[in-house]
C-alpha cells in the first residue's frame, strides 16, 4: 500500500528541518503531490510535517 502526499501549506518561514523533510518527500511548492511507500521511515516524515500536508491511501 502506498501513501499519496500533497503539500497544502507553504514552506516559507518553516524550520530548516521541516523544509528538508518536505524536500526529501519530493514536495517543493504548494500543490505538489507524490506517492511514497507505506513504511516506518515515510510515516516518521509524515508525522514531522503533518500540519503542512494531506495524506490519502492509494
């Protein structure tokens, strides 16, 4: 099962580690969408920036 992740809030003014986490998921600007595997590493990244993204199951 994979996760569909969409960036819904801006990265401007966020902490550097949150920006780096978003970039590692392939999210650079509002509206960017990416598909990531459902594993512990991805879930940790999702938890770190959960207030900036929307997550759906594929």
